[in-house]
């Protein structure tokens, strides 16, 4: 989740960043199987003409081949029953007016192509086709090949069942502490019931995104900016649950919503920076105070141990002297109590040194 500054201005971006263009209505699609069937029909027609002993002329052969190809081209450009059939009727009338007697076979091939070419449809593994029969829901077909009854059946919509990622921007919203923010987010969702998604919602993709945007705005207005920044994961889960409760009735599941960017006014940037610095200083002082308290407790425990055991205290004193000698100090200041303890045992030769000095002073006095 990123935090950026927002420059005040009249420009406003789209609510849905990757909105799709409106799709043309298609009653069918032409695929390899549909195109292969007209070729079989043409081949059969030519074979019949040859078996009857009347080989087709160049004009007849061109009509035999050209009529189905023209039909396929028209239906590819105009993939709707009403438009394609009207154009084919116009072409058939033109052929009949030109050469009625010799165009009967071509007209028959045109009619056969109209019925056969779009009659076999194909869907991919992740696609489902919503088939309507005379305007009423008939069935969900796919994946693989499936037949259509010409004119009666049409594919209302092809639904993709894979997980989709849609990015959207929430409108400028006030947080609970009256801070103006603009939030960008991602929505991960999928369709698990194609019939509900198509028959119960006009545009299910737009409905999912707008529902997510509304839930995001509600979450922003219910929380302070600091809470929104610190507990982003919890807020994202709340938004996902709220949106999923709506979309489940449409055959859609919202898997995750992720906040990607939070834009704040430029004038608020310095205030947030000072607030963050104060928070860091506060945490640093609290940690230092906690460390001092812990050290004091440990020293209190150590004092009790040394007070109860004199030997331990002497060993601690010797340890301090040892550390000082390791540091290479030529002179050390130690308490009198330590030197008195050490004099009795002469651990470092202090008593011998004192006796030597006293002997030298007596010899000097005798000489004088």
C-alpha cells in the first residue's frame, strides 16, 4: 500500500481504470468446424453433378464455390441471425434474377450454409456460453463443441470463469478525522455461476467494481487516516467480506481486495511527517525507560547477592582491578577498603613493597 501526495486540481480520472469497450451482440461465431461443414456440402454438390454426367461449366463451378464462401464471409462480418439472413435473402434474389434456372443449386448451397456454418460452436476450457432459445434461457454450454439450432438459438454471452483482476479508484472521500483522501485498489474476483451472472445482472463486471468502490468509501469514512494506514489488512478483509456478501447472489466470488495507493493533500504531508517523527521519538524514549528499569532491577538483585556473600564481593573487587590492569593503566584509584583487604594477604606484593621502602628510609637515617 503506497501513500502519495495529491495535487488539488479539477482533473478527475475514471472510476474504472481498465473498463472494457461495449461488445457487439453476437448470436454465433464461425469456427474451424463450422467452416469445414460448408466445404463438405460443396464437395458433395460437385460430386453429384459429376455422377449425373453433366459436368458443371466454369460459371456454375464458380457459383458452387463462390456462394458458400460469400455466405461465410457475410456471416463472419455480421454475426447475427437477423442481419445475416436478410443479406442472404437479398443476394439470393439477385442471383435468381440474374440466372434463375442455373442458380438453383447455388441457392440451395446458400441455404445449407446458413443452417450449417454457425450450427456448431466451440468454447474453450475456461469459457461458458449462455444459450437463449427464442429469447428464453435454454442452457449453459461448454467447454468443447455444442450445436445451435439456426435462428432459434443464439449465444447471449460468453463468460470467462478464470480469476480476474480489476483496478478501480474511489472518489475523493473524507476520513473520520476529516482528511480528504483518494484511494486506489485492486479487486480479485471470479464467476462460478455463469447463468446467474448473465441473467440476473446487466453488467456483472461493472457491478462488482462499483460495489467494491462503495464498500471502500464506507471503510474510509468510518476510520481515521492513521488507523486506515496502520490496519490496512484488516480493512481490506472487511471490504472483501462486505462485497462478497452482495456478489454471491450473482454467482460471483470476491477473493481479495488490495489497497494499492492512498493519495492525500500536499499540505498534510508535513503534518504527517512531524507526527511520525514524534511517534518515533516517543517509542525511543519508552524503550530507553524500559531498559533503565530492567537494569535497575538487575542491579538490585546483584546488590542483594553481594551483601549476603562477602566472598562474592571480594571477587568482584578483584575482577575490577584485573580489568583495569588489562587496560594497561599505569595508575589506578581504588577505595581504601580494597587496599586494606589486599594488604593482609599481600596478593600483589604491596606489603613487601612497603617494608622495602621503610628499610631504605631507616638506612638513610643511620648514615646521616
